[in-house]
C-alpha cells in the first residue's frame, strides 16, 4: 500500500515542481542577501516539504478524478485505482489530506502569500486543467500555469513586499515565464508520443486532432525558440548573481532543444518525439543547476 501511495503522488512531477520552487527560493534569498542560517533552514525545509506534499496531493486528486479514463489507457491502466491497489475513496481523502498538510507547512514556515501560491497552483491543476483535458486542446496551455506557479512559492517567501505585491517579484515572474514556455514543447512531445493512448482515454490533446503532427511540431519549434530569450531574461533581472555562464547555457541548451523540435517537424514519429521529450527533461534541470551554481559562486566570492 505504501508503494501505491507514493505512486499516487506522481513522484517525477512532484520532484520537478519541488526543485523549481527551491530554485526560486535560492535565487531570491541569495539576491536579498540578508537571511540568517536559521532563516535558510526554516524556509528551505518549508518549501521542500510543503511543496512536495501539496504537489503530491494535487497529483493524487488528479488520479482520483481521471481514474475511469486512466483505466482505458495502456500507460496508466496500472495506476493505483485502475489496478485496485487503492480505492477511489481512499485516494480522494489521501490526496486532500496531504495537499492540506503541504499548504499548512508552507503557511507556517514561509507565510500567507507563499501558501496562497500553493493553493492557486493546486487549485488550477485540479479545478481547471484536469476537467479541461477531455474538452479542449487548450488544456495544455492552462495546465502550464499550475506547473509554473510553484517557482513563485520561494520568491514570495523572500519578498518583503506587502500582500499580493510579493507575487510581483521580478525573479519569481522570470522563473514563472521560463516554466510556462518550457512546458509547451515538453508536454506536446509527450502528447505526440502517447496520442493513441490519449485518444483511447478521451483526452482532447493537440496531437489527437492533428494526425499529421504538422501543427504540433510548429508550436514545439516556436516555443522552443521563444524559450531562449525568455530563459535568458533572468540574467537581466539579477545581474548581481547571473552573467555569461547562465546566458551561454540558456542559448546553447535552448538551441539543442530547438534542433530536437525541428527534427520532430521533419520526422514526426514517436521515436523522434521521444528524443525531444528526453531533451526537454535534461535541458531544464541542467539550466537550473547552472543558474544556482553561478549564483552561489558569485555570492561566495563577493
């Protein structure tokens, strides 16, 4: 049962969401430069644990909502509810409980606004994105919002602005934009790889209504190109922490992703789309690691 409970949180997605929230905290905290060791411990633990619990809860509620559709698709038929390892009732209350726990952890350790960001991310994922998946191809764009919002949890925790002003932090907005754009080629690659499964599940993903893959590939290439200036924008926002190393990484990694997406346009096959997908899940963590590493190095030698 424990393994099923862990699986219900979609650990891969939860891990990525938690990492992006932590990157926001690290960059904003290093930029502020006035945190005590106790502050760093409290905020870091709060962001990691709170984001992980809340994201896991939202994912479990997503599985609860989509259980019938999951049962129709080969790649999801083994999930906890379709495989009868967890009941639908248990999944609902389990997801809700850890979502509430995660939000509470963020509230107690980071404050009101970061907790509201957690609720906004989880709420938009469960209430808007999930029900829209069988209705409109625009669900991917809507789904990018809850995927990008967690970057603002850490920056809102650092911000000294009053109320909703904490959400206008330039670092948080820059990271939010980066994640919004990155998710489009990433998710479209997944949707192309799994289009037959999505069709069986009744999900209205773009590749399902774009059998040649032409429109899907054009959007993947366009957003991969857009990702280069959008990701480089963070260098302009915090020049005290980021410079040529991060800028070079934005360009080089971005061009690699563009090349992979161009290949999808030229050869719209599942195998080529899988390479673009793998490239996207390598590109983002590497870029974030370079950002944080440069910020730490510059802070240490300042």
